[in-house]
C-alpha cells in the first residue's frame, strides 16, 4: 500500500480522484522492468544498499511520485532476512542491560557515562555476554 506522500491525486467536486499510471505505457513498463532488474541484482545483499539504489532511480518522463511508488510496492513484496551473528532482539537486550548496569555504576552527568569510551565498554560487555567479539 502506498503511503500518503506517495499518493498522486487531484480533488474534483469535493472528491479525491487518484491519478493512476497506465500499465500499458512504454515508459511505465520500462521503469518497472528496470526496478525489477535492480531488485534481482541486489538479492543476497544488504537492504540499505537496495533502498539507496532505488532512491537513485529517476525518470523525468514519469510523474515524480511514480518511481518511488512503484519501488515501494515492489519492496512490500520482497522477503528480507537478518544475517547477524546473534538474534537482533537478544543483541539489543544485552546492550541495554549492559548500558543500564554501567549507568548505575557511574550515573554522574558530564562524567565518563555516555562518552565514546563508555559506549565502547558497554558494547564490549554486551558482546562478551553473547560470546561475540
């Protein structure tokens, strides 16, 4: 489903009338094929790289919302997997637990809590708790 910022419509006699793309139009078909090829080229890669590549696609022959809208619809049909050394929820829990313990040990504002060294120590403790480097 498209988000509000991707909808293209006009108001006519108090009604909202969507502006639809013609799926038979050559420009629309070419863009759709290019987006599908881009998706296929990014299979197995990071989602962020795919989304960045999709944002870079611009086609002046189509309305400004057409390409991001088509990309959004295609992304909704994709399946993404997390390739992480540990379950992301467990990682977050370990980081928050280590951060809370470190904060209780030294909650002084302006002190070492919250500094880059403090954050590195918290991440190190969380990684050690999960057996990660």
